[in-house]
């Protein structure tokens, strides 16, 4: 049977069909992809025998480049600034605290071998952006809480990768390599951001000066830039994964020609890479080996979920204004996923004796994390009274496809709660000169904008205007809604009280 052209497509189609059917129960698509890989693999249906750990490592690295680039590209600067301290802290020292707590528990309390405990602690220290995004964006959470968890998950992978590489180098070359490992670690964290910023700004310059007739050339250019950033960073001994994330972040927060198309292309690549990578990793797993490691796998999951992650959250966010409920939720939202499984292929690829056992344990713990934590996040949010009224996802949208330099953009504004509350008519709005309301989405309905059209709470309004006019447009649209007026009055009252 032709594996590439029959079994492979069958797996992908089955994943999509299963994902659509299981969507009502909020089952993450990455869990479905993992299950599909295991099902079609050697231990079950035996339709695709795959046990090449080195090829898996190379393909998974390629997929991670695409995933991390889009993770940076989709991270908004305004969102990051609002939660920079807790999200940035958990993405750096939070990962280190998780690794330290996990290692101490496994090595000191349970007596696991030093190299095994150290590798596991570093590899499984980061949360997974794909799992978090696919689950949290179904949950109606406060914006600050959701942004904290999402940005942490998108930004913490480079730290875990650096820790894993440092541990592998130390175990491979011995304690004598520790000083050079520390210097290498520092070099990776300093050189990668600088290189990424320079290459990203160069890429923006190229985008804004090209005018190809074929839009597909922009997509080829995007792919080439992401891979080049990674490759050059690796070539100079820096962190390619950190560099590609930062390059995506710089590009995603700047205006350039055909940005919307690039964003859609990057999102599609990331989705394909995520699903394909999890299928490949599922094929690499042989469940019959779990009979020997299932108890240790459960223990690793329990240590990580109930000790290491809460320890990192509560200690790593001291003085950052997070309440008890928020910290409990963030602790439980530490889902593991793609990156730990990919990193689990590194020890075996490096020839470390416990590499195969480490991979099996990490995979088992990740499965438990996605299944247990992923399926109960919504329940926990409701139990903690953290949920907010949810908006229906708009069924319509407009994109501005630009093939030349322009500061015009499609600005999307979500009107405030409560749903259906009457607002101003379009004719009464004081929009900047030249700004045009192009689309109004109201639940499942498409509203044609006219001067007499009255806006309502929870409408999503798309405006064609100059990008720098976004705040003025937002202010004009939000005026006249009860919740906005009340917030304005409350703010003014607080100022008056403070002055008196």
C-alpha cells in the first residue's frame, strides 16, 4: 500500500471529520491527531510502521519553526503590554521554576536516576500554545486572564528548548562543559533577539518594495524568511526557535504589504504543521511499551500538574496583581503538548541511553495532560466564576488584500455588552474623514451598513480606514452605549474623589 498517497491522506481526512464531530465536546484536535497516529501505527492497525527517531526530530523541528513563527506573528503588542509581567515572567523564570520543582521531586523525593530526572524536568517544563489556543478560545474568560495564559504558552517554548539543549550538552560532555554551557545559554538569549529583529526589519523592507504580479510569491517569501531566520540563528550558535518567534512577533506588529494574506498563510501553515507533527509523533509511539512505564508516567503527570506548575505560578507571579482564583486557573491551564514531545526526541537523537524511556514517559504524561486538564478547563472556569458572557463567533469577515504599499486597513471593533442594547445610528457617528463602515456582523446575520442602521451591543463592525485612526474609530463607535458611558462616569467620579 502506498503510505504517502493513501494512508497519509486517509489519516488527515479522518482527523478533520473526527475534529468536527467531537467539537461539541471541546476535544482538542491535537489529541485527535495523536490518537490517529497511534491508531494507524505499528501497534494497532499496523498500516504505517515508522520508527525513525532522527527523521522525526528533523521534521518536528521544521514544524516547530512554522508554529513558533505564527505564535509570534499572532501575539499582539497591546495584549502583551497589558500582561507583560505575568505572561513574560511565566514564559521565562516560570519555566525554570517548573523544571527545578519537577527535578527536585523526581530525584530527591522519588529517587529517580539523575540524568532521567534532569532530562524530564527540562523537556516537560513548557506549556503548549496549540493546546491552549484550541481550548481556551472556546472558553468565555476575562480578556486579561486569557491573554496571560495564551501569551505565556506562545512565548515559553524557546526557554524550554534552551534548557533541554543545555541539559543534553551537560550530560553528553560532562561537568567540564558546564561553564561553556552557561556561556552558550547566555549567548543564545542575547544573540537570537538581536538577529531576529534585524532580519525581521529587513524582511519588512523587502515586502514593502516588491510588487509581484502573483500573490503566491509573498507566501514563498514568508516561508523563506521564517526558515532563514532559524537557519542563520542556528549557524551562529544562537537559539533558532527563540529567533523565529521574535521575528514573527516583530513582523506581526508592523504594517506591510499583503500582511493579511501573510497572516492567513502563516495560520494555515501552523495548523498543518501542528496536525502533521502530532500524527508523526503518534506513529512514533508504541503503546505496548507503556506497560512498563505507565505508573511512572502517571507519577510524572501528578508531580507536574499538582506540584511543579502550581509552585511556579504562585512563586513566579508574586506581586503581579493576580487573585487566588486566577492563579488556580493558570496553574490548571498548564497543558503540555507539541514542544515537550518534540524535545523528548532530542535525547535519543543525541545517543543518550535513557532517551527512549524519556520519550515514552513524556508522551504518556502529555496525553494525560491534554485529556484531563484540557477537558476540565471549562468546568474549572465556571466553578471559579471566571466565565464572562460569550459572544457568538462571527460567520462573516472582510480582508483587505493589498498588492502595494498602503496605510489603509480593515479595522475590526467588537461593540460592548449587553447583547442587543441599542447604540447610535451610523449617521450619528463622528468617524474620521474617509473612514467607511464596510460590514456589520450581528450573530449569524450580515447587516448592510446604511446611515439609518442602528448599532447594537455585541455587533462586530469592520471599518476601512487609515491604520493610525484605529483609536479614534474605536472611541466614536463605543460612545453612546450604556456600558461605555457608565465606565466613563465611573472613571470621572474616581478622579474627582482622588482630587478631593
